[in-house]
């Protein structure tokens, strides 16, 4: 027995058609009632599983592992470039041409790098949907030839041969003390600029010469240990006297809960004559190049740079294995910078 609808809303002719369809399902070994319920569920899912809905769910889960600023940028770009075109469409109905149209429109605006990033983000959304049975395939899976390759951009960085002059310029910089201290510490620790300027006194243990950066402030969302050389500790002790009662090491003048911007260091480098030639991030490249050339363990260097190891088991092993090596390496690095700067100063005196 199967209800076919109410008369007169459903005419006799319509009822006979539905009866014949039900008989056909029975002949195929299917239950008409269960098939009807399944079709209804599919219609509901189609209406609710739009690309925008699924994308926001996916981004909410991914956001727990991403830097908050980067996470907000992805959502903003999706809302600007992707949702207006395919956001209302059910994920199961979006085809390769739909995605191509979105990506090519972004690229035509001259933002090829943004197009590459959006292609990657769209693909992640479809993988998320496919894993949960909301679609059968990823229409953004293979678009290798769709966009031109973008040139890899590197942060401006002087060569190792130019390091003596840079250190001398930093030592003679007569600008704000906080900015000068920030430049010296980023050279000594080679952390990322945002990790430095956002540093809090609660993360620093001067008695143990340690700086432990919490996961939420790290790019890879993983706690990071920074051994502090004697030179770094001396700078931090001077800073502590100046910033007693402040939350941040490099607090901004207007309030106690804010810190200086990345622009402060860039402006100082510009005043020293290094505009377009050096950035705070450049010290990471310098340290990596010089330490590798001097024969230090590449694994210890990579761990100190807080680069992500794709092998999680190996990553956990490295954290434990290279701690002592990194402590020695960071003190050696600070001593090396002192020797380079002192040599530069002696050469300058001889020339005079």
C-alpha cells in the first residue's frame, strides 16, 4: 500500500502515473516509500548544502589551525571573489566550468596570485564536502594549466658580505630605543617580525634565558622555544627597566595593551639607507644561510626557524632532540654577530 496524494489536488491521471512509477521501482527491487523519503532528503540537502554554507563550515574548522589574521583574509576574499558567483549553488551541482569562470575572472583583474590562492581554497572546500558525502568529485582538483605561474617573492635581504655594514648602521642608529632594541633582537633571535613585536613579558624567563612563544601567536600554530643568548638577555633586561608594568615588550605609547607595528622597524631600516634592501624577515634568511655554511645541523636550524616538518613523528622527535644544539647555536650566532660588528668598527677606524 502506498499513498499517492489527496484528491482533488492529485488528479486520477496523476495518481495513475505515480502508481506506474511505484510499480517500476518495485520491479527494480526498490521500495517506493523509502525511495520517496530519500528523494525528499536529497532535495532538502540540495537546498541547504550550498557552496557558501559548506565553505563557511569548512573555514570555521580550518580556522582553529590558522593564524587569525590569515583566516580573516581567506573569508574576506571568498566573500569578495567567490560567493557572489557560486555561493548560492549546491555543491553537488557545481561543475568545472563554474570554477574556471570564477578563477579566470579574478585573474583578469590582474590579481593572479589571489586567483591561485582562491583556486586552492575552493579545492579545500570541495574536498571537505566530498569527504562528508555532499558531492561526488572536486571540480577544482586539476587546473594546473589554467593560470600562469607566479614568480616566487622573497623578502628583501642583504648578502652576508653586507652584514658588517648593516650591524654597524644598527649600532649607530639614533632613533627610538624600542625600535633599535627590536632590530637587535630580531637579528639575534631571527623570529618572524610579528612574533617579535607582539612579544609579552609573560613569555620571557630571563633567569632561564628562555622565550616560549605560545601556539596562538605562531604562524604554524605550534609553541616555539627560543633560547636567549647573553646578548639578548642584556637587551631584554634594559627593556624591562623601561617597560615595567607593561604587557608587551615593545609597547606603543598610546596604551599598555598595544605594541609597535612592523612599520617601525621598516622605517628605521629605511632611515639607515636600507629601503628595499632589508626587512626584519631578512634576518631569518641571513641566519639560515650563514649557519648552514658554518656547518650547523640543518634540522636544528629549521626547528629554530619554526618551519613546519611535514612528518609529525619526526617533528616531535626534533623538538626534543635539538634543544641543546639550538641553545649552543643561538649563543654562537650572537657571538658571531658581535665579531662581525667589531671587525667592521675596527676596519672603519683604520680607514679613518
